C-alpha cells in the first residue's frame, strides 16, 4: 500500500491513519533526526516496553510513563531501588511487565556508561550511520523491512554493552523512531520534510 491521504488531504504512511496519536507521532517525530540524549533515552525505554505490543499501546500510556519514570532522566532511573520497582509494578499508567520494568535501570546504567565513553549517547548511536540518516525511498509499505543488517549490528553491540530488550526488531524500530533510518514512503509528505527531497 502506498501513501494515503490523511484528514488534511496530505499523503501519509498508511500505518499513521489508525489513530490520532499515531498521526501526531508520525507527523511530528517518526523519522526526524533526533540527537537529544534525554529523548533518545525515553525512546529506548519505550521501545523496550513495546516489545510484543503495538506502538499505539505505548503512545496511549506515554504520559503515564513520563510521570512514572520521572521525566526519563537516566541518572535518576539508574538509581532505582527495589521499592521503585514495586512502585512501577503497581502503576496502572504503564505496562506492568516485571522483566521490562527491571530492565529500565539496567538500561539507564548502560546508557550512562556509553555517555561517559563516547561523550554522548547520540554520538555513539549516530556513529553507526556515520552521522547521517539512511534514507530509503520505499513506494509501498510491504517494502519496509522489520529488521536489517544495520539493526542486527547495533543490537549486537548494545547487548554487549549491557542493554536489555534490544533485539534486532526493537532496535530497527528505534532506528526508525530516532531518524537514523528514514522509512517514510517516498510519496508521504513527511519524506520531503525530513529529507529535503521531493
């Protein structure tokens, strides 16, 4: 399926038209190059919680996650105690999966180690694409992959650095979200906006 007109008539990637939150996320965030470490950390945690679920499920709880994880400050999440784990497990505003909850401080500590060794997480992450987005030019949704050799490479490296819930599929979604890979359909209005092409 190629791009489909949205409520305002502009063509969009079809997956964005299923819910207003998906539309907003698609139009404002997805595929736009992101180099802010705090937001990269938020997306990392959210992508981990998304594993096995729909992204819409996460978007519906995004504000709940932001409150529960105190604004996604890595240094705060890294210090979470057993009491914090129980607080999160009792919070109906997030996904209460114990393995995913317990992975959050582990990932925060790994994130901070990367920051310390690379100057910023963004420098480390963007290093996999030499600082420039991989711009695809798909015509149909069926062409967009779920995983790529790049995602497998990043996943392997992140696992070696101690990150959890960073399988290749989750990492590819993360690369797309943060704009390291631009998978907007060529006919989507955001393709031109995010790449300067079209």
